[in-house]
């Protein structure tokens, strides 16, 4: 019986060795030198635009610059005018809702809430000129802003509250003569400063990544590849890959790590098996907001305090606003460990007119996914929390009117009257307002994709696979070794250990007694053994 058991274990062991030998994993994609060489070569302008006579004139309006661009780049405006950057919406399919146009026109957030009725200020981040209200002409090619993305002089800047027009001090001729491929500063003009300041929204996208050290971001480090945003966010006919899930819903045209590094980038096959359910970012971005703080909480309910009838601001020791009369109170943080969620690339959103349960926290954008979903992976996120105005009777979030040049125009940032701002904003978007408002808690999820750390600083196994302070403690819909307990598995494990120890002791004692009995039977003595050897017995 004992021999049969041993034979079974030997056969099983040999079979495992054979499987491991013959079943080879795909070769890891570690051609980093090729990638480094590819992205180390910087694009240089093949054309000196300052030599074009059409760009040597004194421009009196930005529209004149656009028309000069279109003399050569004819038809390009059609590509721009088909993009979400231009239209502030895209056609999307949302599970349970069907096909909808969604974007800044009908999605709210828990930062500055929404663009509708506030275009004069919000259009600073629109790639056009003159979006002051809902009458903007999206079919007028003259209003396409080429310079905001293609200026390489670093002199171009959109004016504050100028409906997307450039600052009046910008030398349009100088800018027009120095255009080229988009650089980090072009993208960052909107994406670094969205929400009213540097790193307010994203947490992983801010001015600190320009010229940063390797510890901040291995891809954008000035001492390394110094990659531009467009290296990953590739473009086809001005359709840019990548999704910002504050306004996006579908798992299409995403920018992914795997497009360069593949699904099996590691030498260790155990690590490669993790990529089926764990995103690259989950391990390789252990912290975000590494250089400057990011906003983590925004309480609109505390806005409106005045000193001597005037608005005021308060700051912390790092210069971050902790209070603004026009916006409320804020909480900031730095070097933050992300939260983690399951995500399959699709999202749902709060859309204007949706009803809410005001007894619960309202999720502004739900990232869809679960352990049981084969398309889902664990991704790191920033969760921005706060409160914002809603209609207590109709149970809808309110789009308030915030901005105006003039007092008495119902804009909250000028008149500090929530009731008037709510009425004006909801009237503008064609939704009812009961006259009863309150503030409800909200949360918003921002996937973390930038600030990739050096591989030496990647999340260690023990940071997740432990039972006390696992990074993945919030994901409790699956069993993870080292973190979780399972009654049956724990019993099997304990019994296996006990049986193994028992087997060792039984085997040891059996050999001991067997040897003792054999010695007695053979009348065994050390000197007898030596004598027998000497006589050749």
C-alpha cells in the first residue's frame, strides 16, 4: 500500500515537471531598447512656417490665423469638427440607456458641476473661438482653434472668461509662425488645469510631469525618453485615442500599456499570469500626486461666506486653496495611494435630468466591472468626494448658473444666491426647478494612468497579499491568497500540514524501528561489519 502511494506521488511529480517543461508561456515582450530608441527620436518640424508669406501678416483676429492654416491644410477642419474635443459630446451606447449623445453638454461632475450656462468661462478649454452660450455655431470652420494644440512657441494662452478666445496680449503672428506637432504643454493647457487649477481633477496629470525626474514618471522624465502625450495617445485624422471617463462611456479607441508592452512583459511567468485580471497601472503606479497636491474633497454647501460683504480665499501652507467664497471648502492630498476598482472600459454617468436617491452618496460616473466579468481588470483610481446642489422635490442634481460678467444676472459667483442660480441654470437646460434646494453627497472616479514609477518601486506582492492592510481590501468579491480566509480551504490546508507532519514522523519512526529490528535479527555490531569486510564476506 505504501509503495503504491509513493508511486502515485512520483508519477504526479514527474507529470508536473513535464507540463512545466513542455508548456512554454509566450516570450515576454522586453524589447525596451527598441522602444527607447523609437521614442528617443524627437519629431522635428519639416517645414519652417515663418517662411510662408501668408503667415507673415499682422493678424487682427484668431479666425484669420485659422483661415491662413486652411489655405494649405484644406479639409482639416472637417476632421476637427467631427471630434469630441470640438463637439463636447460623442455618440455612445450605455447599458440600460441605449444610444445617446453624451459629453460636457449633458454630463455633470462634482468639481465645477457643469458647462451649460457657464460657457463663457468653461470654453477656455474648448478648441474653438466664441463659445459664449448655447448659440455657438459648430459648423463655422473659422472658429476652429488650430493654435491651442499646435503652438510650439509656448506663447499661446486662452484668455480667462473670453469664450475660448486667446488672451488679448498674445502675438498671433509669432504663434502662427511657430506651429508643429502637439507637445505636453499643449495638452496640459487644458488637462493639467481643468477644474480651476493645477492637478485639481486628475491627480496624475499636472505641470509637474514636464521636465520631471524618473521617480515621477518613467515615460516623461526629462532624463529619459521624455515622451510626448501623443506617443501613447495616437491620432488618426484628428481622432485621438484614449478615454477620459469623466465624460466617456465606451471601451473603444483606448490608449493602453499593452499596445507597447504586450500582455506578457515580465520574465517571471507568475507575474504574467496576473495581467489577465490586474492592470499594469495597478502595480506600476503605487502613488499619484507625486509633485503637487490634488483636490480630494469639494463642499459646495460651505460656499457663500463673505468678509465685509466681499468674497475671500484661504490657503494652506502649500498654497492650495482651502476655501473660496465662490466655491466652498476643499481638501487636498499628496503622494496618495490609489483606491482600486474592477473596470472593463465601460462607464455610466449621471446625465442631466436623472433622478437620485438623496439618502445615499450619488456616483457621478460608475466604472463598470466585476471579478466575474472576463473583460474586467483591477485598476487604480482617484475618488473625488464632496457635496453639490440638488432639487429636494424633484430629486435631480441641479446645473446652477455660476458665471456672468454682471451682477443681478443670477450667477452664483457674482450674486451668491443659490436659489436664483438654480432657477436660471435649470431654465437654461429646459428642466424644472421646484424652488427647494439642498446639498447631497457625491463621488467621482478618475482612473490613474500616468506617473508610472520605476520598476524597482512597483507594488510588492505583500502589499496586496496580506490580511491586515492589503491594498485590495476594498475588493471583496473574490478569494485572494494571503489576504482572505476560506473555511473549507483553511481546513484542507491545516489537515494537509498535519498529515504531512504526521507522515514525516510516522515514516521516521517506522524507519527507526525497522532498522532496530533488522540489527537485532542480524546480531549487528560495528566490529562485526568491519571484520566481514576485511574477510571479503
